[in-house]
C-alpha cells in the first residue's frame, strides 16, 4: 500500500509491503516539499514498486497495491501523465516487474 497526505508545502509519503497478513517492510518520508497530494501518491506508488523490485526475494509474484487516490489510478489507467518523473518511473518499474513474471493490480 502507498499513501500521501498533507497540506500546503509539506506532503508526507509512506507505505508498506504485506504478505499473507504480515507486514514485511514499511517506510515513510515526512515533509516532502513542493508536491501535491496526487504527486505524493504517485511517488509512494513508485517507492513500493522499487522496493518490490529490489528488495523482495520471496516466491510470490502477485502484487496488489492499494492507492487511495482515485485520480492517480484513473490517470495511470488512461495513460495520461500528470506527475512527470514519478509517473514515468511507475510505468518503467511496473513494466520491468511484468517482464519478470509479476502479476500486478492497482486498487
């Protein structure tokens, strides 16, 4: 799961990786400046995918990522960019994971 929240110039980003009800890894970064909450959500999603790609060594190859920002999900589904670098990163890492045999669903 990934999440972002905040007001004004300070957006906190965080998330966690769970497997069968057990938290395997969590992370958070407070006070990222100059982001909207939507951009923070996209960076959070990117971080989750990067962690799965670089850190996860388990045998599971199914990934479901919870993102509570419907705008992010809609834009990714439509292929329209609004978060520049973060969105491009989500697409690139996502494609690499798919090429490695991962099944992914964003909800």
